[in-house]
C-alpha cells in the first residue's frame, strides 16, 4: 500500500466530548468537517532507533524541518512542519516506520449536574489518596481553591507558557475526578487523588494529534513501568476513526500506537465515548480495545430508581440521547456508563459551572479507577477495567435490588442503560 493510501485511512479528527449550556438550554453541535493541518505531520520511528531525540534532530537538519514535538516514550518520533516536497525522501529514511497527517482537535460544549452522589462515591474512607491521575485536556486552573492542593505537576503540549487552563473544560473534568473535600464548592469522586495537568488543547479548546501524543508521551514517561507514578489518564476527547486491531500499525495510527505503549506500561486510559448518538466503533480513542470507554447516563436527582424528573436528554436514570454506544461484543466488554447530564463541577477562574456530555461521564470513571487502584496497588489496566464493570450497577436493572421496595422498580426496562453504570460502593 502506498504512503498516500496509508494516510487516507487515518482517523480524521479529535473532539472534546462536552456540550455548552445556553440561556435556552443545551444543544448538541454537529461535528466539524475534517481538518488536516497543512504541511504538519507526525513521524514515527522504528522501535530499534536507539535515541529518538538525536534521530529527530538529525532528520530535521537533513531536511530543513522545524520540530514541534519529540516523542521518546509512548512513541519514538517527532512532529514537524514538513513541506510536501520532502515527504517522499523522509518516508524512505530507514529509521522511519510511518508518517501520519496531523489533524485539528476541537473542544465542544454541552450540558450536566454532579454524579458523585449517583455512583455513591461520597463519604468514603477510601479517597484515592496518593493515586496519580493525568487529565489530558485544556489544562487545570492551578489556583482553584478546590483543586490547587491536589495538583502535583503537569506538561504544556499546547500554546501558552504553562499548563494553566484558559478554557474551563479541563478544570471541570479535574473537579469531577478530585475536587477537594474542603467544605467549599464541590467534592470529587476521589478527593485524595493527585492531579497532573497535561495541557494538549489551547484556550479555544483546540489542538492537534501531535499535541495529544505529546501528552501521552509525558504520561508514559511517568508510568509505573518506567519507575513513575501516573496510573490513570482521562481523555475527554475523540473523533472519527476505527481500531485496526493492531495498535495502529496497520492503518498508521500514531495515536493508537502511543496509547497501546502507555497501556502496556501500566496506565489505565479512561476516555469519553462521544456525543454523536452513534456506535462508538467509529470514534477514537473510544474504539480502541485498550481503553475504558465511558457512555453517559442521564440522572436528575443523584439517586437510582428513576424517581427523579426528566433530564434534558433522557428520563431519570436512563441512557442520554446524545451518548455514543457500543454494539460489538468486544466493545461492550470494556464500556461503562456514568452520569453525564447537568454535572456541576469546578471551572476556570476559581469558579464553578454545569456542563453535559460524555466528557463529564468519563472523569467519574477515572475517579473510580483511582479509588480501586488505591486499594489494589499494581493492578493492570485490564484488571481495573474488569473490577469497575463488576462493581457497577448491572445493565438494565437496579443495583442490588435497592429499588424493589418503594419508588419505581426498573427490573424490566426498555433500554434503561445497556452497560454497567459505575458505582463506588465496594471499591
């Protein structure tokens, strides 16, 4: 297959799966059209290249390239501005395994309320203390009073001079995971967890594959297998694409390759399923077999049993209409649902906001993963995934028959929620 044919098979875009509130309510926006960044590429070296930084600098000198990022952990390679005339010669370099187009990453907004109560993560003695969780997003508000004490460090793979959040999305996600239990604002699922602010998107909520891979490379550099400590990574973003079943080597998917490497090094990736109301097998990274994909549950009252009023996107305790879903058995075996409608959490500028989307569902599960790892040190990503699904509220039934006495019994619903709903009761 030719180099250009390889490029034509790449996933076209990454999006943050969140939706913004308006005075008249929340409306899901259509996905933007494909947007390739002109003359910008991700070059992946073969694993046998001993020093990817030296190799990248050598290639840059030989071809007169301007390096954007150098990858040394999740990938060996680099991102650069590469004129079209240089592509063929670069592809023939024996160190180069494949070349990916770089593409735009965009943040959407849509609406939500907190789900910590719904998954029973409140008032627990296990707070996820000491577990390191990376938030690959727009950064985190570094001075937010509900987050500051839990932020351990970070990396800026986007614009700006720090990993501070100028958009708000990343701060909202971080609060769902680990807002402090400090009698102000909100409390997160795992208020004792430590946060890493990995800024892969700019203040407009936009970025590129190369910036996201830079974030994954940073996370992998601190993975347990490398003597580090980041064991959970939340990615509330995604876009069109598929799993080639070969960690990106068949369809030259550098993003997939990076995630596979980091998962192999012990990092559990929790990702948003997407807000298109479609099968998640057409969206990455949710389609990748190595990640936990999170769909959105509509919950209006923070409790099970379906006794609350309707949400903007569903009846209480049922599947949110905007959420992507799984139909393939291999996808269904790694999907978990979590609250994703009207979630109240931290926001930029020391504030708070209500947002909806699978972007908000995903960090509920990332927080639950931190709770599990806090009491199961060294658990593999596959073990974490299976434990969270086992501990969850079973598909289309209520958890442990808690709704059979009083309220409404949903033991035989019509599509309540087709996958387990995250619960922290026994983690």
